[in-house]
C-alpha cells in the first residue's frame, strides 16, 4: 500500500512514516501543499494523511 503524508511538522512526518514503514507500507511525505498536489496527480495513493492547517 502507498501512503502520502502531508504535514509541515517534521517530527510528525518522521513518527508517522516510521509507524507505517514498520507495517511494510510504501511511504512518501512532503511538507509543502504544492508538492503534495503534484504527487497526488502523478501517483495513486491508497491513503493520504493531510494536515489541513499547513
């Protein structure tokens, strides 16, 4: 499964990424909303975790 984490808090990304990778998820992350939009339009993710207040 592919996961995208979008958050401007580096520690949050690090912790979530670690947790998902322990369960063998393929994880990508970004702290930038524009980069997130580019990723979403080019890759099919099964789960997107999004901080609404970037």
